[in-house]
C-alpha cells in the first residue's frame, strides 16, 4: 500500500470515527428513532451525500457503533486476561476493562443499552453473536473464580441447609446490570476516578458473589414457594 493510500485510509477512518461518535451522542440525546440522517449531517458538517458515502443508512450507523464497541471491549478483554492465571485477577480485569472503556464512551454505552433491539436481520444477529461471546466469557470467568473459592472452603451450612452457590446466570447478568447503569449517574470528571469506580465495583460485587458462595454471614430465610403476585395498579388486600 502506498503512502498516499495509507493517508487516504487514515483520513477516511478519522472521518468515520467523527461520524460514529457524533451519531452516538445524538442517538443518546434524542433516541435512535427520533434522529434523522439530516440531524447527523448538520452536527458533523458532512453533507448528506458525503454521509451516505461512509454508510448506506442510519441503521448501518447504529450497527457500526454497536459492532465496534462490543468488538473492541471483547478484544481488549481477551488480550488482557491472557497475562493472568489468577481467576480473581481475571475477574477484576473484566470489571476494569468494561468500566474504563465505557466511562470514556458514555454516549455509546447509553445507545448500546437503549437501542439493543433496534437492529434487524443480519446486523442484529452479528451484534447479538458478539454479545453472546462476551457474556459467555464473563460467565466463564465468574465460574472459575467461584470454583477456586469453593475448593478452598469446606461446604457451609445455614440453618441446617447446605448453601447453594450463587447461580452463574444470575451473577453474570447482575454484574453487567451494575456496570451498564453507570451512564445514568457516573461523571468521569467528578471526584470519583475510574480507578476508584473499578475498585468499588470489584469489592462490592465480590463481597456478594464470592461470600454468597459459602453463605458466610448470610442469615436469609428460604424463598416462599409461591411468590406473591404484585400489581402496580392494585393495593394489597388487607
């Protein structure tokens, strides 16, 4: 590849990044469905014709935002955990990787959370496949940490019952739920640094997930066999 073609590719990539970042910000502010290509054209200073040179449609813009974010965060995680054999360290890396990436890309995080089902067809399936790989990897890391802790402890009892380990599906989605909510309240420019955020999330989650594996300090009553049916519209019967 010639120097000129490399420079052309670099300019293309930089302009596409500008378009995607701007689109993510507008999607986060107005929602995907309320945003037009003309809105993005005005915000970027790129003509409509120029915009369609970089992407065929607004849906492709949304796809590129989601595909790049999930692909990048998964690629970074794969690379970082290769340097560790400690299950707890790998779990900390997972949390650090996710939070540090999205703390720097808050608009993209909101778009990924709110517009998860706005894609269709092959675009939806491609992004969903990447998300499933990410979720499976997170579940695997949680499983390794749980197994390592369990091996070092004798089975604990709570009121005569053997305490079951925390369900890995619950733990996986609970962790992502915690991390993906930060766009609602976290300010990267505030007094809480990203490092502080990672440290607090790691200790908070492990205190529940790992400690809950043994049941230490847990005096929970068994769940009711038939859960009460609650309605937002009706007050409970006295």
